[in-house]
């Protein structure tokens, strides 16, 4: 224990969305994937969080919800969580947390006893914890059920004078793409409470929403699929004189997801495209700081290799996985290969043709350039998204059917793919 007294620097770690034992999607589909390393990633990331608290001799750990990942019934997950938190007790690190939407579902949440130095804030109303020794006041409210649609922050009390006031909240704030709009609130509501720091959770991308006072989403500890790419970790704060004097993001992930965008416009063959992609994968591995890398590879550009790539996508995917294995061993995996390529086709010139191909080219271009027609198509597609399971809606950018920009991109892909294939077939005939 540091024996901290008011007036001395205070160290705080803010983390959220641990999703312990949540699977890393898409990495167990092919032979040779290191299954144990993949499955243990969220646990190891949490161990890194505890290690950070001990190494930095922090005074307070804030957990802004979603410790677990839904209705897990395996108590080993909860026992692991409690055991890791126990490592902080002898070091004098206090833990204050709220439960998020996934925790409210969990059987573990309702029945597991946590160590005495861990405080889970009430779910019926906002609860304030005052620590005079640290000079802090933490206000928060846990989710009583999974789908909280009320503005919880509206009932949070005003700041207490003479203390460093922290708001702990699991919220979508004003709404974020790919996340359910739970506990919605406005930035104005948060700022109106007069707190010096808002420790938020629920959004898996790190974001500093406001600088003064600080309103922060730390992001999740460990990316779980390609839409959670990039560095993941927690926020380390130093507080002196009632204000934040230092804030740094500390990476804690053990498997780094990356989306590798590869320009293959110069590729003459599928092998050329694989070589270009390998270079990008090697760079991603070199920049990951010793972590394993899980990559989604997107091949882009107008290329002579287009037909070869599309005709044998599975073959080229496996060939790229073999190249990745050669470059990085078990530290580099290819989750998926996506093609955003097109053959050297002049759609405008084809639109001048007086045949079926010309008519198709004109129709596709007209649809893509007509905002009114696009609106009608979006209306027809919007009902489809509502019928999809939440996991599908959150995972795959290709299923974001309500986004006009993505729809235009999809129509351009359709235009290039159809026209190039039709031209190929007509030349064969």
C-alpha cells in the first residue's frame, strides 16, 4: 500500500468491456490455428490489466461494465475474475465497478461473491462512494436488466466540492455505430454534473469525447473480431490538485486485430497479389510490439489479376495463410480475405453500347447516382437488418444496410463484378 494521503498524486486506471472468455471470432476455422492462445486472449488481457495496476502502484481501478459476455453459466469465468482482483488487495488498490448490459444477463453476476475491496455500485439508483483518504467521490449505477433505455445519468447527483468527482457509467452516449443504444444520454447532461472525469464503457473503440472535463471511452481490453481492430487497452490517469495532469492509453491486448488494405492494382497474377499482401502482413506484425496479429486482408484496385482472384478465392486465401504462417508462424493469422478488386473495365464506355451489357451498365450507374432511387432501395433493405441476429449486425460491415455510402460502394462493386464477368463470358462465346 502506498499510504496515499490527500494532496499527493493519485493514480487511477479506467477500463471497460473486458468480455472475459468471449471468443475471438473467425480464427478457429482453419487447420493449424493455435486454439488455446485464441481462447485465452481475453483472460490474458485482463491479467495484463491487473499487472499494470500493480506495476504503476495505482490507487483505484474503475471498471465501467461488461465484465462478462452474456449469460455464461460457467463459474470458472467468475472465479478467474475474482482471483485476479484478489491480487490487488494486498497492494491497497481499491476497485469500483458498475455492471453493464452483458453483466445483467449473467448468472455469474447474480451469485458470485467478489473480494471485499471490490465495490459493485447499486442497480436501483445512482450510488456515490466517497474515499476521504484518496480525496475522490465516485458515482455510478449498474444495469438492472440487459436492455436499459432510460437516461441513467440524468439522476446522477451534482459534484461534491473539494473532491475529485468521477462519473462511472455504461452508456452508448448519443449512439455509436455497431452498439445498441443502451442508457442513452447527452454530453450536456454529463458536463452539467460538474465532475472532473467521466469513466464510460460500452463502446469498444477508444474515444476522448470531451477534453475539459475529460469524458472517455477506453475501448475494450482485447479485440475480438476484425471490426475491433487496432490497439486495445486501458486509460491510466494521474491526478494532482484536483485535476488530471496526465492521461495515457496503455495497450494490454495479446492478439492484435488488423485490417490490412492492400493495393493490388500493379498485380499481374494471383501470386503477385499474395506477395503484396504478405508485405503488408509482415509490416503489421512488426508494428504489433511482440503481439500475435490476426488480420483481415482486403485486396483493392483495378487489376489484371481480378478474374483469377475471384475465380479461385479459397485457393488464394489458403495460399496467403501459408505465406502468413511462413512469415510469422503462430504469431500471424489471416482470418479472411476480401476482394474489392475489379477488372480494367470502362463502365462509362460500356454504357454507350446498344446491347444488354450497355443497358445493364446504364441502369446500374443511374441507380447509384440517383439519391431518390437509393432512398427507395434503402427503405426496402432496412427491414432486412432488423431481422438479423445482433451478432451479425455488429460483426460485419457488409450488413450495415442502412448506410447510403456503403450501399453506393456495394453498387459500384456489383457494377464492376457483373460487367467484367459478362464481358468475359461474351468473349468466350
